[in-house]
C-alpha cells in the first residue's frame, strides 16, 4: 500500500497541512475581510487596500526572490543551514530597510496626502518582521510545513480576533493598519518558537557571509525580477484606480475582487493533487500523458466556468447581503472580473506544465506581456469606463497570459490547442 510508504506519507501530510491552512485562511479571511469592509465603508476600505497594494508593489525588494534558491540549497546541503539562513535573513532585512527611502522618493511625486503616506509607511514596517520567514525555507526543505501552517493559523486567528474587537469598539482606520504589522509580528514569533523549541535549533547560530550573499543574489535575481513583474501585474489596477478615481472607487473595486479571488486557491489544490498523475503518465507513453493533461484542462476550465456563471447570476444578491448597499457598484465589476478566473485556472495548471517542460523563460514572458497589457488597458479604460474598465483590463490581460500567449510560440502551441479543446469538446473525466 502507498500509504505505508514513509516518504509518501510525509509528503501527503505536508500537503494536507498546507491545504488546510490555506482553506482556513480563505474562509476566515473572507468573512472578517467583509466585516471590515462594511465597517470602514468604501472610502476608508479603499485607502486600506490601496496602501497594501502600493507596498506590495515594492515588497519584492525585501524578498529578493530568495525563497526557491535557499530551499534548494538547504535540500542539497543541510550542513550549511546556519550560514544560508543567516545570510538570507540579513539580505531580507537589508531589503526591508531599503524600502523606506525608496517609498519616500516615489511618494514625493505621486502622493500628497500625509495621512496616506503614514499608512503606507506603517504597512511597510511589516516587511521587517517578514525577514524571519527564512525559517519557512528551512521547513520547506525538510517537508515539515506543518509547523509553518500552525504558526500561520495562530497568526490568522489572533489577527481576525483583533479586527473583530476593533470593529466592536468603533476603532479608526489606523488601528486596522497597525493590525497588519501586528499580524506579521505574531507569525514571526510563532516561527521563532517553533524553530527554537520544537526543532531545537537556535537562530543565534545564524551568521551572515558576504561570499554566500553574492552567490544567493546572483542565483535569485531572475526570480526577483519575475516577482516584480508578478506583483505589478496583480496590484497595479488598484493603485491606478486610486490615482485616477479616488479612495471610494478602490474600495468598491476591492470588494468585488475579494469575492472573485476567493476561489483562486482551487486550481492550486487541483494542480498539486492531480498534476503528479499527469507527469507519471509521461513515463508510460506520450499518448497517456497528453490524454491526462487534456482531461485536467477540461476539468479545470469547466470548474471555473461553473463558478463564474454562479457568481455572475448571484452577484447582485451576494454584494448586497455581504457588503451592503454602499458597495452595490461592485456587482458590475464582479460580473466581469469573475470570468478572469477561467484564465487564471488555466494559467495555474499550464504553469505546472511549463515547469515540467523546462519552459520557465516562456512562463516569465507570458506574465510580462500580461502585465504590459494590464497597465496599458488600465490607462486607456479606467478614465473612460471607471472600475468596470479596470475589471475588463484584468480579464483581457489574464486571457492573454493564461490562454492566447501559448499560440504564438512553437513550443507552447500544443498546450494552446488543448486549452481550446477543453472549452468545446467533451472529454471522459
């Protein structure tokens, strides 16, 4: 029996913990997030989301794309644990500190409201605590993400409870901003306690090495650049809406996006669970490999279509019940934005295919082109069509990156036709 295999059980347990934590985060995060949105109202909720999106655009400076590189090095040679974690921690801490003067320079030109600047700088402070996420790299290398999932769940619980208390006590917006920093501090503490007392390892033994730092930066720079492109792709719409239309428009748009993106964990779970079976089929025959990949595309497409159709049909009711009459303008945004999930789902699954076929450079290009189209369309559509234009920009850019891009390169054209077939042909699932 496979379940009696120690290595397989370890991977299954690790995946189960990660998925359970992610599902918990989606459910509780959505519930508390909606309550916060109703309490703050569109204008303050818009400023709250804008500030987070703005900081997110620069967060790649603090992460430096180190995640995968450090995990890989730890897997290859665990004896370098202290120098790897110490150097990665030092680099991330330096990156987090450098964000402050960079933000100050950028905000001089695009933001004149002092209160908004204060909120942005407070949120940026959370990146300092995120330097301790190097402990997560260690647990990933040991396939022991259970401890990270537990720390994340505790942080989520404390953060959610704090937000509820603030709502019940009529707290101002700035209090909810400080919760973001508090949340990362709690997670930091949880990781440190786990590393020190559960794994019985001492973070005081970490040390920074310049030679190692140069090696890590050299390996991670392409990933850091990819992360920058992805962060712009994901958050530029809310930043542009704020500067073109104001805080209230961002709040309404963010409410719709929060519901739409609540289902984005589904393709990740499906891909993690089913794509290994697709890869195993390749060892048997290419016919079986492509048959299973086609079935997976068909399953993922129609999962997204069913969800999108349901959300479109019930959008008026959902927005009214969950967010209230103040957010009614979000219904039109949701009806458009939710259909981007079809291409997000295809993009997630085909991302696993890109990796299996060693096409990472093309995976970066499709994200890069998607980002460019998203920025151009937002500049063109938002001034004319408002937040509905931003939703269209997202839909079209995701369609280009997750679907149409594959047609224009010889190496990916086969997967384009498989995706196209998934929309129109019945496949025995």
